[in-house]
């Protein structure tokens, strides 16, 4: 299969997939599951707000809603899905032609019980994402992209998916190899994807969610709010990097919850002058400093 054929097939295939998602609701439909999860978490924010003085339609609510659909659907439609398919094929061809590696699977868990496959996928992906998240804070250019996510000044569930499209490229590139080595594609298993989306929405939501001892395993809004704090501990580039799980932060010493963070200021030093429109935020990381 030629690279052009891969590109064109992936482009048209994704467009067909997206149209089918929108026009044909069904139980395996991620598009409507995303909407349902979002409405449920938003209802919790309205019924049980943690920061009671925060507006129900908070700052940048509609911008974040647009990000939610752009990052999950529109970005793939404008070419990312097709380009990533070509890059993936090129990488596999390179390995085959130079090293003779035609199968990346090092540990085939396809014969394991379904629940075990889901658990391995979840744990491996979350650990890779935790490390990638740290990179976004430590590498200067990546931090400039990640500032889009940290430009939130009022936290709510949809802030979960406010991030620069460049982050998608970084995360998926780093995830590709470890997931391929256990026999998974990046988009495998809808259940894991829906579970992580739900946790991410809850982590950013304006709700109080006491977990008891489970807080040492799962990320939560009272922990994640400190990841977005404007004034970090002196000498720190970031804290509480957990995506779905908090356990990595406790294991590797990056957990930090000094007090109740309900009313802390969010963002970064220049957040008040940072663009608060989509195109301004997309181009900001490429501006000459």
C-alpha cells in the first residue's frame, strides 16, 4: 500500500466514521457518550458546586466546549488522522527495512481475559501519559503549548479538553510504541476511553469529591486543582501530574496538596494577558519570545 493510498483511505475513512458517529447514535458511539458524560458532570457542578461563587456559565465555558469537539473530532477530520496513519506506516516500514522488525508485539496479551487486557491497557497508557505530562512542564517549547491548558482561570469539567493540538501529536507519538508492543492500537477499547474521559471531566469539575483512601490511587478535583495553581512551590515546574491515577505522583514524589485548594488562583504568571480565543491560543506557542 502506497503512502498516498494510506493517506487518502484514512482521510475518507475518518470522514465516513465521523459522519456515522453523528448521524447514527448507538451504544458504542463515542460522540454521544462524550456528550452524555459532559452533561452528567455539568449537572453535578450545578447541583453540588464546590466554589459556590463561580458562575454557572464560567469564563471560557463555550471556548472549552469547542475545544472538546475540536480535539476529539475536528482535528482528525482536518488531516491529523490521515497524516498519523502515514507516519505510522512509515515507521513500521523503516523498522522492517532497516532492522527486519515486522511485528512490534513483545508481549501478546490478546489471549488474556478481557478484563485483564483492559486493565493492562489502562495502566500502561496512564503511566506513559503521566511521564509525557511531566515532559510538557519541563521542556520549554512543550510548556509553551501546554500553557493553553493552564490558561484556565475558572475550573470546570470542559477545561479538561482545552489543550493545544500539538499535545495530541506529542502524546500519541510517545504512546504509539509501548502500546504497540503489547498489541494495542491507540484507539482500542472504548470502555477504557470512556472511563478516562469521565475521570478527567471529574478532575476538572467544580465539585467536591472525597475519595477517602482511594485518593492515593485515583486523581480527583481536590488534588488536580493544585496542578493548575498559579503560584507553584519555589523551584518547581509542576505538581500532581496524574491523568487518571494519582498513584504515580505519590510513588515518585510529585504529589502536593498543602491545603484546601477551593479558592486558589489558577494559571501562570502572565495568564491575565494570555489570549482567550481559539486562534490566539493556537498561534501563541509559536510567537517570538
